[in-house]
């Protein structure tokens, strides 16, 4: 059996290859479900260093066979002939051709009372996908008729459009003090990317919020203290209804499960990345790396640009641990805490509340070791269960003057 066949570990072949996997060089870690790959070998992954930026890598297209068929959203209305190249080109060139983002041109993307359209982007099924907020849409078909009219004026006759309905969710979880004390989490000396951390901001009256750490930053100057990155949204419980997503408050205190201070939030993104920067405490920070199936592995590079559809990704969060999926599409998404965010990545991995802030990455095997190529930060999900993450390039741009700390 060839090394290439063993290393590729494509989902469709994983069950067939399982008896032979013990023969391959693998790290000492708790593996995933046998139906998903644990990593991809470097020689089989189209990855190239960015010649302009050291320590960074460029996404390259994968062969079509790498992307299995995935369930698409349950559309309520479709029109036009599906054409992935057409809708992808339309999405990627919208600012150059139209002079602004499509979301700024549609009547129902930002009306008074909140947007009815909450996500716009291209999907692997070849449709330009439009997500309608379930409560605000409320069965009003005039919204669909007008949006089709506007999009066909912009994209041309027979432009393929599909509508679906649901709610965009942020994935933090409220906990009271007693629940925090009983949470089973590694202590402050062993928190790394994907592990649980807790935010507390008194004025929101939510108690503790559980989220996930993303990555530790590199020290860029002599006086530059340690920092790390986590989610950029929080919840406000002062109202009479359900907790309301809000941008992460500056000075939010971050703790581990032993009530050890890990620092406080000093900067929050929100334009294109749902992320915040935490100034670490004088004694503790999180460890470099990410938690991959229970084992801490190093970050050795991070990606520039956006991943192509069908690209494999892993996500680690404090609730669901490490889960695997494929990139489904790229969309402009209305984040409940921050509003419209451009170029968010949609993937079909499993997620749950508490996973917000966790790292999204590609697990790469090089010889007998595995490392992470950081791809972004997870923040929420769509009504069909797909997860949404902000690309790492946007995270670094918005949080200013930071880089992921490489190695362990």
C-alpha cells in the first residue's frame, strides 16, 4: 500500500484503511471517529509558503475528489440555473464591478427594525445563497420577489439564487458561579487553544460566560506583554427576554475554572473578524498551540486569503472538543453582536455553545509529528448546523500588531 494512500485519509476511504493505520507514523493522541481523518499529510495537501510573508501559507485548490457531497440548506425558493463559477465570480468581484458590497444595495439587508436578509454568499451547490431571518421575514414573499428582482439586475438574467430561512447564532454559553466551579477543565497552567475560558463583566448581569481560547500571540517588542485571542462577542442579560448578543466589553475579565485571572479584554474586532485581544495577567497566560483530539500540537504557520470550497478544516472548542468538516461556502453574514461581516467562512463541522473563540485550523502531518496551520476563529453557526468562522488574516488585521506564537 502506498504512503500516499495511507496519508491522504480521505473520509470516503477512512473505513477501508482503518486496519492499516497502526502501521503509519502517528502522534500519541486520542484519535477521532474512524470516519473522519485525523490529519492530512503535507505531501498530499496543496499548501505553499507565502513568499511575501514569512511563516504564512497560501490556500491552494484541492482536487475535486477531496470534497464529498454534503447536505445543502433546505431552500424555500430557487431560481436560475446553478453555476458555481458564475456566483463565485459575482461574489468575489462585487466591489470592483458594482462599487460596493451587494449587501449595501438590497432593500431588506438593513431596514429599520433589523435586517431580514442575514447572510449572502456563494455555495458549493452553485446558487447565490440568501438566508432570511425567520422572525423578521415572517412569511412575507414580497421580500423574496424584490430581492430576486434586485439580484438579477446586478447579476444578470437567470442568475441562480436560492433562499432559506433561520437564525444566525453566536456560540457563547451562560453559566452561574456554581456551574463554573464544577466545570472539569484543565488548570491555568495548561489552557491552550480550544480549551475553556470564562468571561465576566458585571454590568451585563449574565454571570460567567463560557467560551474558548484561540491562540497565544508572539511577543513583538521588549515591552509587549503576553496576549491571547478569543471570541469578540458577549451576552447582555439585563433585559426581560433572552440574553442579547453584544460586542465583547472592553475590560471583560477572563478566568480559568480555578478562578485564576488570565487577563482582561483590551481590544475588540467586529468589522470582518469576531475576535478580541486579551492582555494576559502578570503570572498566567494560555499556552501556545491548539488542542487536537486531546493533545496540544504546535501552530507552525497560518493562512492568508480564503479557503476554497471543499477544503478540510478542524475546529476545537470547549464543548465539542475537536470536530472535522469541509468548507461549504464564503458569505457576508450578519453577526448578531457586530452586524454585517464580510467574507466569513462556512464549514460543516459540529459545534455547540461554549465553542466560540476556538481555533479553526488544518492538521498537517510532516513525518512523525502533527502541527496546525491556523485558519481562523470560530464564532457561531447557521440554522442548518453549519459553523461560521472568521479568517485568521482578518483577525490579525483587526486586532493589530500581533502574530500567533509558533511552536510549543
